[in-house]
């Protein structure tokens, strides 16, 4: 039987219920990013609205479907793209874009803060 390696999103865009896969034999532990909520961050349905936490560096960056260095790139992220970090695993960050796209990137290259400056 072949394992199901698909990713599933649990809930509307902006939700943090992502299914993640183990990163390999190193046994790295998933560390969810604490959810921060404020009255201004809630949508009309009571769900947390998407807000960026980081930006892609000026040179752009590659993203992968899983947090493994040997995994192939699945997307190229545009320079200065605003993203929300939803999970950390070692040097990897699972990022979520405003349109609901999610992928793993090198967390060390992300710029903190939603502003482009």
C-alpha cells in the first residue's frame, strides 16, 4: 500500500489546520506558531482573518511541498510577497499566502514583519 502524501487544508483560507508530514529520520518536532487574535483580526464569521507575518526576500525564493531539502521545488515565490508563517520545523517554515496557497520555505531567508521596508 502506498502512503497518501497529499496535503489537505482543514477549513477556510487563513485557518491553521494544515496536515504535515514527518521530515524524515531526524525526528524534528513540529512547533505550531501561536495564534494571535484581536478584534480587528476577526472576520464577520468569527474566524481569524489572514494577516501577514513575514515577507519573501527581495530575490524571491523557492517553496517545497514538504520540509525536506531533497524534495523538489514546487513554486517560486515572488519578491516581497506577504506571507503568514503557520508552523516551524527546524529551519523550515510553512507559509500561507493571502489566496490560501501553502508551502514550505527556508525560514532563515524570510523577512519578519508585514511591511516591505
